[in-house]
C-alpha cells in the first residue's frame, strides 16, 4: 500500500510540474506577466491601430494635482516620411503645454510680451467682477505698457523660410516640409479644461514630409523636450 501511495503521489506531482512547464509560455507574453495580459494586449492593439492609421500619439505631460508631469511620453519617436504624430495632454489638472519646434534660434518666442497701448485704453475683467486685472505699466507720451501673453506662444503659429508668420486654427493639423524656422502648437490643455484658458486647444498634429531630426520643447516648461526622428 505504501509503495502504491508513493507512486501515486509521484505521478500526481510529476503531472503538476509538467502542467506548469507547459503553461509557462502562457504566463509570459514577450516578457509580460499574464496578470498584465489585458494591459499588454490593449497597448499592442493601440500601437497596431496607430500604425494602421499612420499616426503616432505622444502624451504631453500627465499626472495629477499633487504631481503633474512635465515630460513627453515617449520623448523620442522614430517614424517614416509621410507619417503623422499627434500630441495630447492627459494631465488631470489644467496644466498647459506646447509643442514648439525652433529651427532658427532668432525666432524663439518669450511667453510674455510688452505692448504699447494708449493710456486711455480700459480693460474689463472676464468674467465680470472676477479677481482678474492686467499688468499695465504707466508710460509717457500718452501710452502705457501692457504685459500680455505672446500670441506666438499661445496660438498655433508657423514662421516659414522667408520669415512670414502664419497663425493656424486651434487643434491645428500641420504638414511640415522641413524648411520652417518656427512651428508652435499653441497652448493645449486636457480635453474639457480648455475653457479655463479661452483660445487654448487639446491637441496638435504634424505630418512630416522630410527626413531629419526634429527637436522640440514646451515653451512653458523649457526643460520638457522631445525628438522626432524621420527616416
């Protein structure tokens, strides 16, 4: 009886070990534990869908109230000529970002801009009776200096090879030919939060027509940088 019992136990144990060995390929998919299989499959499917659409998505920022991110995810992407990259802002708070390509350093734009206005100009706060007030510095010769957000950082804008400035619509979809001096997305915020900054958008999309290395940054967070390599 003892020998038969021992033999039976050995047989069962061998069967369990064999089953585990056979299941190992199912436990890992490309090094991903099966517990994370749903996430892996979703990410793979999303990547395949992006490739099918010829679009690569990049998150600009992220995080929450206590720890907003100031990074692009991923911060480097390789694509082929004719492919498209689309940036979006997934942050849980209204933290704006930009995607700004500066190919000519003389075209770099500051976030704020001093502007001369008549000293009789009156500014009304929006919304009315809110705790909002412009920065106005008293000047001479019937003028004051108004400190405002620079439109070339706030709005989607392009400076072409000849130095001409073109403003685009919010959530611009731009085709870059590689001769530009400056290409800027404008400020964009998480979807549904753009009304907190009137005129801001949610996305920025670029199709690249020329091979090269395209570096970009967020004007609002200059340490936040990314690279698009176009083959």
